[in-house]
C-alpha cells in the first residue's frame, strides 16, 4: 500500500519540467521577426537595376532626330545656283579718275585674299602703263604672260575678246568712244567668273549693262 502514493509523486515531478519548456517555447516565437527585416534591406537596392529600362525608351526619341539631317541639304542647292551669276559692282568715277579707282579696287582685292592671277583689268581709253610697257616688247611675250596667269593682267578693251575668263574683272571706263565701252562691258561681264567691277560714269554704265547695276 505505501508504494502506491510514491508512484504519483514521480509522475507529478515528471510533468513539472515538461510544463516549463512549454512556457519557454512561447518566448522564442519573436525570433523569426528579425529574420525578414534583413531581407527587406536588400529590396530598396533593387530599384537601381530598373533604371536601365529608361534608356530603352530614349531610343525611339533618337529615331525622329534622324530626318533632321536632310533638311540642311535643301538650302545648299539654291546657294550654288546663286553663285553661278557674277556680281556687278559699280564705282562712280570720272573718265580721268577711273583708272585710279580701278587700281584701288585691285589693291583691295589683293588685300582681301584674292590672288593676283584671279584679276583682269580692262581699260577703254588709254592703256594701263604696265600694258603699254609690256607691249613695247611685242604682243607675243605680252600675251604669254596672260596665258601664264601668274599676275594681274591689264588689257585694252579692243583686245578684251582675246582675254580668258578670270574670277574678277575690273573695267576702267577711262575714256574712249562710247561704242568702245558699250562693246567691252558685255564681254567683260562674260569673262568675269564671280565679280565684275566697273569704274566710270554710272549713267553710261547703266545704259550698257542695264538699270539697277
């Protein structure tokens, strides 16, 4: 009989420690909470890789910029057409001062960068002193210098048809018959590749080349 009460005491002692760990298990339940928190920290870094998607949208914006290239090519065509006709510049001067005005025009052309070989000077009255000097050695060496094209060439209006084309032609209406100037000016205009400068009486020049010169 005394053995019976001892047995339940043993069972009670065994149940005691089992209850303690049960209550202890409730405490470690908050441990999984810090686990997901570190996982949340790397997530804010993910929007970084999403940024490269933006340049993908910029590509279509670059495509419409391409048609803008052919636009400047269109105005270049009329510019070339305009450069085909030589410009005409009139320098008012008397018959006595036309040759001096032509010399000043030549100096300005050379100072602006024109090569001497690009300029042809024509006189309607007395020949230029250089031409008179060179012609004293004969026409053959005189025109040989014209063909060489190394320097400014001076020619008389009577022989302008023999002269070749040069970028700039300067005409000095320094006298002579009106018919001489009337015949020389159209030929000089045809010989001018880019610019024709006429030094003389504006009324006489306009009557030959046309109004508005």
